[in-house]
């Protein structure tokens, strides 16, 4: 699962398939990406808890891709909402941002 997080236009976009055409719409050079799997889940969550990932209106920090690979799609989707809650503590627009599903 790939998840696009946008701060200036607050929203989360979940992409179940790597072939989803919506992924290309958000792709850019040197895109920030965070890979999450069962081995590094604790580290990634601790980074979100400690506000390691910064968001602002600059191109380098206005968005982020999550590349999530957990045991089930329910776990992956649940992680998106946990990360949204963690980001929402520091970045109010993301707290209530819509979470959309694409392919």
C-alpha cells in the first residue's frame, strides 16, 4: 500500500495498487518517502511520535509518501489513521484531513 500525505492541501490518499494512475500525479524528483514494514514499525512510529518528520509549505516538506507493507490490508489502513492522529498533534490541518482511497 502506498499512501500520499499532503500538508498544504491536507489529505491522505491510500493507493492499494502500485499501478494506480493517481500515484504518478503526486510523483516528483527527490520525493520524501518512508517505508514501513514489521521490522521497522516501532522505529517509524517513534519518529512520528517525536515529530521527526516536519511539514511546511516548501516543496521539500509539503508532502510525504508512506510505503506500507504489513501482514494485512487492515493493519496497513489502521496504521494510516494512527499516523494521521500523530501528525495531527503538531499539524492541525492533518488531524481532520480526509482519507481517500484510490485503486
